[in-house]
């Protein structure tokens, strides 16, 4: 019986490893990126994690595509995050985009759907800004718009230009001065169900990124506005926005005014793709199905 159980365990682990492969690609002498991929097909959906996050948060999406022969799902850890290299320099989203371009080149990826979450949206738009859309088949933006800071909360932004609410400062100076509190409160805010177990798991991911890297990426992200780049795609390629419920009004206003042909879905809180995987993955599946029929 013990031998049979061991054989079953080995078989299960072999299947899991084969269906969701964790790998590393060396971009240059100082930088290697950790990534996981699942499924196969001519189209690759690249999931890009947000601030201090890693490939791990997309576990439900990788599992969802593991048996697909149409789509390959790939998620990676940006430099300084997760299991990727931790170089001293290069912690801007413009550089992250150049890293993404090298990743695409090294892995010889074509027919790409970029799917960024949070600051991962900024990263994919920085890629669009620098490398164009020739290799992009579609864009999926998860809970972030193209502009990071604005004049008021009536705009779809994270921060205020004058930082009168101290929100930007809290994520730059705060992450250095009081790291544990910032991470804990940020993680709780992201979740609909902030149980001790969930908070601990996501906090552990955040703790793989140093405070200085977190502060720099947040501070430099503050100045970025890729609205023109995103608006220029209107009517040219399929776009999907999946946005948390609490900002539906401002997000919907911007989307309808600037990219009206885009598909939209509103659900949950900031980590809806992890907390509501069935609902989120169904939206992705429908978006892909609609692309195939056009």
C-alpha cells in the first residue's frame, strides 16, 4: 500500500511539473527572469504581476490553461521581484518593458496577448510605448488605467498630483520606514477575504522584493501616463479591462470616452483574479472566444 501511495504521489508530481513548468531565462550577465508557463499553442498570454508581486499570484490562470492547445499562459517575475535576479539598477517600468522585450525575444514568442495587473499594466504599456504593437494580438488590463497620477479622485488614477492625501508618500517613504505595516495593510486592502492565511501568503511574496526597489518602482511609476499609447490602439486590436467594483464609475467613464470598443468586466477587489478565479477566467475565455470569431 505504501509503495502504491508513493507511486501515485510521484505520478501526480510529475503531471503537475509537466503541466506547469517553472523555468529561468538569462537576459544578460546580471539579469535572469524566473517564469512559469502552462499549456501550448501559437498564442501566448503573458501575465505580468504588480508591485512587489510574483508569478505565484497567477496560479489559478496557469492551472486554467494547463491543458490548452490554443493558448500558452506565461507569467514571470520582473527584475527585483519574486525569484528573478535582484540587480541594484534598472528599477523603472521603462526598463521593465525592455526586459519584457528581451524575454519575448529569448523565448521566441509571437502572437502575444499582454495581461498586466496593477503596475503590471504600466509595464505592458511601457512596452507598447517603446516597441509598438506589431507583435501584440490583444491587450488585457487588470485593475489599472494608463495614467498613474491625476488632479482629483474623479480621474482613474492611483495618486493625486500634489499627493495631498499622502498616498504616494506612504508607498515610497513608508515602505522603507515601516515596511511590515505597509505590506500588511496593502495586502489586506487588495483582498475581499483578508484572512490571516491569505495575508501571510501574499505578504511572503511581497517580502521577496527589497524596500528600496519597492520605493523606486513606485516613485518612478508616479510620473507615467501612457494614455495616448493606449488610446491609439482603439479599434485596431481587441482590448479587455477587468476592474475592481469600487472604481467602476471612474474607470467606465474613461474607457467609454477613450477606448469604447474595448470589453469591460467589473468584479471584486484588486486581486479578483486570484480570489474569484472561476469568474475571472470565464471573462478571459469569453474574450478569447470573441477574438476567434471576429
